[in-house]
C-alpha cells in the first residue's frame, strides 16, 4: 500500500471535509508496473454527488479578482514545492517514469501561473463607442457551478487545465477523477485543504461510479457547465444528456494525429521529435502521433534512424532510474496495442522494431515493447483507430496533396505535425489539415499560454490561453443611460 504525507485521507472531499462513500464500498487502485494494490478509494455515487453539488451551489458567492489571483499563485507554488512527491504518486498509479511525472506537475503548475498572471482579462471593459445615448460595459460573470471530469492519462495535467480557469472565473466545482488514477488528485486536494483558505464547498472531489456521478452532474439544473476530457463516444453521450438544461460543454475528445515528414525535413530532428512525442506516457496521450507519413525520398533513411532510436529505449518500472517508457495502464489497453500490431502484420505490414504480438502477454506484465511497423495502409486498424500505445505505423507518400488528403482521412481533428524546411509547403499543408493543433518542425503538445482543442469530432471549446479562461464565464452587457 502506498504511504505519503499527501495521502493522509484516501477519501472524497465535500464541503471542506474528507468523506467516505455512503455505502462503505471501495475500489482498488493498482500499480500497473507490478499489479500490486496501492490503495482503496471510496466508491461514491449519486447521493454524494448531490451533496457536492449543493455545497458548490452554496459557495457560489463573489470573490474579488485579487483573492482569486492569490489562490492561483498559492496552488502554483504548492505544486512546485511538492513536485517530487506528487510525481512519485503519479508514477506509481499511472506508470509513467518519475522524471516525466514531475514534468507533468510542472506543466500543471503552469496553468495556475498563467491564469494568475492573466486574470485581469476578466475585469469589466467599457466600450469606446457610444450607442443609443448610452455607455456600454461588458462584464464576465462566472458560468456557475461546474462539473470537471478528467481521464487517467494525465492525472494532474488535465485537472489543472480545467480548475485553474474555473477558479480564475470564480466558479465552484465538483471534480471526478478517473478511477485508475485518483491518488494524484487526492494529493492536490490535500494541498488545497492545508495551504489555501478556500470557501467551504468551493472545490469538491467525488470518485467512483462514472454512470452515477456523471449522470447526476448532467441531470442537475444547478450544474451549468461540464468540462470533460475523454472519448468521443462519451462526449456524444454528454451532448445528448446536456439538452434538457442546455448546459455549456467543454469537450476534449479523441484523436488520430498524423505526423508528416517531407523529404526536405531535418531527418535527425524529426525522428527525435517523433520519439519524444510518441512514447511520452507510453504512447497513451491524445496528442501523440498515431499515423506517420514519410515522403518516399526519405522513407528508408527516416525508418532506419527511427528504428535505431526506438530500439535504444528502456522499458520498465517508472520508479527505476533511466527508464524511458513505463507500463500501459491496464490489460485492455495492452491488448488493444497487441491487436493493432497483429492486424497490421496480417495485412502485409512488416515488423522492424519491437516484438511480435504473440511474444507478449498482458497476464505476465503490462510492459509493451516500443514497436515500429512499415508498409502500413489505411485499411489497417492502427490507421482507423487511436492506438493509445507505443506503436509507430509507417506510411509512405509521394506529394503534398496526397498527404493532406490522407491526413484528413479521419473523423478526428485534435493534433497534427508537419516537418519541412519549405515555408510555403508548410503553410499549404497546415492550412489544409483540419486539426486544432498543428506543430511545425516540432512534436510538442499544448502549453498553458496557448489555446488547445479539437476540430470535427475531437471536441468543443479550448483549454489554455485567454480562450481557456473565457470558457468558464458568461458575458453580460450593460448599457447605461443618463
């Protein structure tokens, strides 16, 4: 069992108090590196969520900008102070290497820092133009009580994207973490409890049944906005469930990112960027490259250099030194990667790095060897679906128009990447790709200061930047007569 001074309570948090599930039921939290039980979290449901919503509604009272700025700064500082311990907790429940986990804590702190420094965008704005013999002022009011639902792949990064702008906008919240990785969130709430003087009920944590907790958040008229990161399938369900109360939605959904390398690209740089992009979090990120398109003139050179780098990656327990790739989160995730590789090989792809899927067994462990396959075609599952694991499928292409069309051959539009030294080629390709994020000569994902979100079936709204703050407010226009 895990021990940490930031996990004094393996509990939910409602109205300023640590609470257990009414039923007394528990859910095990496992370490994916060894299958051992880390902790038992309470399995909460509808009743606890109702109380959390009531507490948040009671906390819906104005707090001035400077007070909110101070809260954001205090959370930022607390996360930086405790990045090693929070990173350790994150590593143990998720599996990503400890150093990478600490980087995620720093990334999370960046959202609180950005919101603290830019909260003034929410101050009232008096419009210069007079109309109808009135002066006009635009106010940014909190949208109300918000429900924040996060996935397991970034246990603290994803909540920071949501709760930092919610606090900036003065919105009390009810938060549901993923059942696979609740401990990192509990550690952050311990910091809230010990180091901040937030109003009772301003932040609430419930964990357990997704259907019961999510159902109550969606059915309650007192929850005016839902921010959700997860699958497109669940996102569509939330859209359907939001209609009765016309809830505001912020949705970051599925991805199927193309990574495009033209023959004039810096091949060493592009392969390095791909390895960093693809294998972060074991390939279990919504922005990691899912389809790799390489122009025919450099296809063999790129493949050779990539394979060399992939074979050098060290796989193992994230708490061990010099580990590059940790375990996958669970058996289902492992078997999905395994099936994608087997499907590609059965349809003519060639295994050039990694192990044959028959050599791997999720019953033994969840460490999936980083894998590269060449000769991939669009009828293979790894092109149609998001693999969410350490598989690099290589596709050869000839010209710009072809690769733009191939890149867009998906219902998703979250992240994409283009590598070329030709500015005109880059401009044409990026303009043609229907993705909310497009890295040019970089495999980097989102950052706190920049808006991030998807097109098409990859979501609604943006997180990060001023746009992310504005997601949590309603605009009220006030004309004033003489």
